[in-house]
C-alpha cells in the first residue's frame, strides 16, 4: 500500500515535470540550452523558433504570394533539419542587427540569416559548421565603373547595419586609412533604393544576393571582390546550446546525400 502511494506520487511528480517543461516550451527560447528536441507528452511536435532577417533574397525573403510568410534557402534547410530531428520550425523576422542580441536574450532557438561566424559574434553566440560559402561584390549603377576596392575611395558606400560587409568597409576606412564614407542601412531593399536614387554611390553586397537584385533592377551591376576573411554562412545558437551537434550532423548528412546541392541549385541557380 505504502509502495503504491509513493509510486503514485512519483508518477504525479513526473507528470508535473513534463507539463512544466512543455509549458515553458522552447519556442520562446526560455530553455535554450536543453538537449535535442523531444516530442512533448501531448504528442504534438516540438516547435523551435528560427529568427531571421527576411531582406536577403534568396536566403530569406517574404513569399510574393503571401508576404506574411518567409521563404528561401535558409528556411528550406531549417525545415529539413526539423524533419530529421523531429521538430517544427516557426520562422520569425527582425532586423539583421537585432539577431545576435535576440539569441542572447533567448528570444529564439536559433538564427539562420546567411550569417557569417565571425570571431566577434562567437563571443556571444555559438555556431554550426559553415553550410554555404559566398563572395562579396561591389554593387553599383551600371556604367559607374566602380569595380575594385580602390574605386570606392571618396565614395558613399552602403552596407547593412551590423553585417560583415559593414565590417569590411570600416576596416577599409579605419585600418587601411582609405577615404570611404560608410552609410549603414537596416535592410538590403533600402540599400537598393539608395543606390538607384544616387544617394549612395555603391554598396557591398554578397554575390548571390546582388545577382537576384540585378534581375529585377537591370540598371544595377556587381563585380566580385577577392575574399578577405570569412564569408560563409552558419547557423547561430544561444551560447551553450546543446543543439549544435545535432544540427551539424544533419548539415553533414545534407552535404553527403545531395540535399544541400539540390537546395543551392533551387535558390541560387534557378533555370
Ligand atoms: N553574411 C553577412 C553577415 O554575416 C551578411 C548577412 C546578412 N543577412 C541578412 N539576412 N540580411 O554579416
């Protein structure tokens, strides 16, 4: 009888524990260091919040058919990882500059935003392996003859606030003492607008992104810059997250089974 009571108590306690855990959930990132996703007791799939900066076609951008929905290369990768690890992905958007602070405040479970794992960011968040390598370009109006780094001297150069491209131009100015004027803007579409209206002379933008925008803006062109430092994309997590290893395993699987290549073709090399 006694045994029965304590067993009942143990079962009750376990239930309360489960409810408490699913209750705070990981969606708000309130428990970002928890291990691999488990299926909640309710049987519903666990939901992880992916935060991104949806101004970065083809990595992440509003679906033209439904602007509430964010689609792109990063979203497809996240959904594949979710399928493999048994969680659902909820994609939310914010300004690029706010992504790392959001992870630090546990307002998301992970960030995918074509984000480069710089040593500076690594102080505040953890990163997966790099899943895609990119190149920077000088992006400007057609015929402006702005091609190399030195062509930017004396010019107004637009970059996304908080990006590695901003770091690139800051280094040109502060370390290499080149006279460039930095114009930091929140989102890529703003940079495009400023370029087209002539309020900035050029911008530093990743080749894959610039390519997409030249299709819809034939008055713009880009020239690839030699790589300086890091330029790859990785998934960012709150510091100490135990999810990194599981995500890395799936990224490796995607590289091995051709899924990554398929997604690169789908988004970066459309027919
Ligand atoms: N790769 C660059 C960085 O890490 C730019 C990324 C911008 N991403 C975006 N979704 N707007 O800073």
